[in-house]
């Protein structure tokens, strides 16, 4: 039987979602916990990959097992998982349902604190910029809807077949000192959100114009875009099926 597992995690202590040699990962921790409880070999497939230090308030994964997984397994898994990984629910699905390939959209938030807060050091990027032109940043972000090829914001060495993505949402919001970039798309390239945020911040600081942002997208050159912002401010917040 196939089960969908909904979970969340704070990515500070992990080298991303995906299992890798000589580095701790979220996928590895959950796989070990499932294998311990179910006493069988486990293949856990996630809805996507998050990089080292990136968090997820909502992530899905699927697993196949001969055992019947009841709600009790949520508590059993949480009892042995590290405290920064939490299983929210386990639901049986059809054998063809796929956590990665059946996802129709993913939503990320990049969280910036315009100030200092010692309690948010690991989950926000803390800046001291007082004169960010957020209207210009949103004007530039609106250009993302007009394009599909986002090679300019992709990691240079990547094994994707296409750089095309469909952007469904891209907007900055400011609540007191909390500046958040919300972006939703059918798929994302590696490092894409962090590169977009870094480039939009340059627009907000007056280092680049809205027209410059357009030219960066059309150039399809990562070297033209801004720096990638730190991973700690990035959250995967929603996966839709």
C-alpha cells in the first residue's frame, strides 16, 4: 500500500532534504525512523528537494509498505524523530499517486526581518535597510508572469531538461518589520527563489531598475542576476495536488 506523509521541518541542522553521503538530511532521518518502526526496507520519495538550511512548513512524501499505517504511526514516528522534524499526517493513497510528479504547484516564502531579533536568527535573513523601494520590487516581480524561461536564476551546473516554469504568484508583503516574498509556480529550478530575491532586492536598493530586471530574465545568464540570498530565510509553505 502507498501512503502520503505530510510533514514539516526546520532545516538549520540538515544539508537539505535529499539523502547524501557523509551529511545529515531530512529524508535520511525519516527513512531511518520508518525502517525502525516498520522493520522493512524503506524508499521514501519527497515532493521535491530543499537545499541545505532551507525549511518547510509543509512537505509531502510517499512510501510503500505492506503494513497498515494508522494514525498511531504519526505519534510513533514523532517519538523517535529529532524535534526539528514533525510528521503531521499519514494517509493511504492509490498506488499510482506520486508525491513529486503529481504535485501541480509549490509555494515558497522568503522571510526578511528589517531589524534584529535573536529568536529569529535561524529562520529569517535580518537586514538593516530602511529605504527599500518595495513598490519597485513588486513592479519588477510582476515581470515574472510574462516569462517562462528562468535560466538566469538557476544554478549553473544542473541536470534539468528545461528551464521553463509557470509562475502563478510573485509578490512582496510588509507587515511591520517582516518583509516576505511569496512565490508560487508549477516547478522551481535549483536556487531559483533565492536568486530572484537577491536580484529584486537590488531593484529595491536602487542598484538595478525594473527594466534591468527584465533584461536579466531575457539574458538567460546567471552571471547577470544578483547574489543568492541566505538559505535560512527560505520556507517551502505549500504543495498542491
